[in-house]
């Protein structure tokens, strides 16, 4: 067992989640590498120092370049705004340091391609943070599909819907400006990643993307909203399966609507993140009178559950997903073996998003073109 110096860029919502995960992961999973919280960087000296005290880092930095250059930092976790991801990742790889980057990979497809190229040229461990796909229930769903539990998949639908901007009286913020901050930039990466994980590559899409609330209150009057509130995407996978995605930040009543339904020739699977410790499974077998969806409560027999709790049905939570990510990142560093999802998997998501915007602009089906 040895320790490894971690530098964390960003101390806000996701920065805190990663700091907590890095502090807990060794105890939860008995990892051979134990994180040492070395440097945290934020936008100002005051905020960096505040995060340092709160999370237990050894040093604070107001410039991420100082963090990357620090010889005590052996791996970098990026939890800062997406417009900063590319520069930080490229600098870290150039310095010979593995990188974990929060989603989305970059602020644009060009960023994602450049970051993937830098990661692969370096030969260093790299991962992107798609935490929701790591719940024990969704990991189990992936296993069921791989085992053919529901036969040949015939149809798929999924959504990532929330309501944090459903009220048109909410004021304009950074979230309502810039394509990268819209629902397609913020929410769609998670459910597209889920689709790729469950269904494989996406071959083509037909998308409609819209702004529901075109203005919002500002200090001096109405402010135009220049990014999207919601989208729907018809798709066909490379294996030929038809599917549909819905993405929304204005879905009134939805809090964490990361959900999917998969139909096959021998059964079906349903999942909803608002009930993240349950998976619904239908098997087309036995008498018709007794057929129906079975609610499976996750427990120690499901992936990554036992490390957190010995009791079936007691459940895991959001923070546990981030701890699982930390375990996987440390594993990639310790073994030198890639752990999914890598930067290239984040690039695959960016390619689907770009194809969706092109389709929405042309009104036609659009091929998803890998780099």
C-alpha cells in the first residue's frame, strides 16, 4: 500500500463530492493506492484557502498551473467549469500526471477531440466522470443485458429530466447563456453515456432542440436565453435498435429523472434514478397470469454494493457513486490498465451531441461520425 498525491481543481459542488470521495475511498474499498489530499485550486486565494480548510488539503492554490506543476501532485482531478477542462488536462498530461475530468469532457467537440488526443498520446491513465451509470442497479442492468437476460433488444428509451429551471420567473444566470450550459451541454451527456453503456454505439440521430422560456428576469429587465431548455432525440444504434432520448431542465416535478426502459424478445428492464436502489425486471416466462415486472432491491449481490452496506435494500446514494469513480481511477493508476469510461468515451458522447445539434439545424437525420 502506498499513497498518491492528488491535486483537485475546483472546490464547489463537484469539488466537494470528489474531496469527500478521495478521503473515503481507501476505507470503503481498501485500495492499494491511498489518496493524499495535496493541493486544491480555486478561482481566488480566499476561496482556495476556504476549500483547503474545509476538505483537508495540505495546500491551497489560486492558479491551477501551480497545482499541476507541484511535484507533490501525482494525479489531477478536474472539477472546474467545462471551459477550463482542456487547458488543465493538456498541461497535466504534459507534466506526466494521470487525469480524472468531470463531464462533459470539454466545452466543445473540438475540445473533446484535443483532450482525447492528448490523453492517448501521453499513455497515461485518464477517466471522465459519469457517476450515475455506476449505481449498483445500473451496473446490474448492464450485466443482465450482456448475459442476454431479456433476449434480443428491440427498443430503448431514456431521459434525463429535471425541473430546476421550470419556473419562468427564475432569473437569468450563467446556466441560461452559452450552448455548453444548456440542457444539451449539462444534462444530455449523462443519459447519452448511459445509452452508449447499455446499447452500444449510436449510428444516427434525428433531434429537435428548443428553448421553452426565451427570456428571464434580469437586473434591468428581461434577458434573452440563448441556450436550450429541452430536447428530444430519435436514434438508431449501430446494432440496429431504435430508441428515443428526452432531455429537459424544465420538466416540472422531475428532480432526478435519469431513467430508462429497455424491451427485448424475452423481457424488459426499467430504472429510474429517483428510486436508484431498485431495478424493475420483466421475464417473458411462466403462465401469463403470473407474469409481471419484479422490483429488485439492490443488495450485497449487486455490483459495488457490499463495500458500502451489508443489508439488502438499505441502499446506496449519490456520494457513493463518486467513491466508486475514485476507486476506478486509483485502479487505473495502480494497474496501468484503462478503466471505463476513458476520455475517448467522453468524446463519443460529444460526437452524439454535435450530431444532434446538426440534425436540429437541418431537420434531417444525421450520422454520428466518430473521430
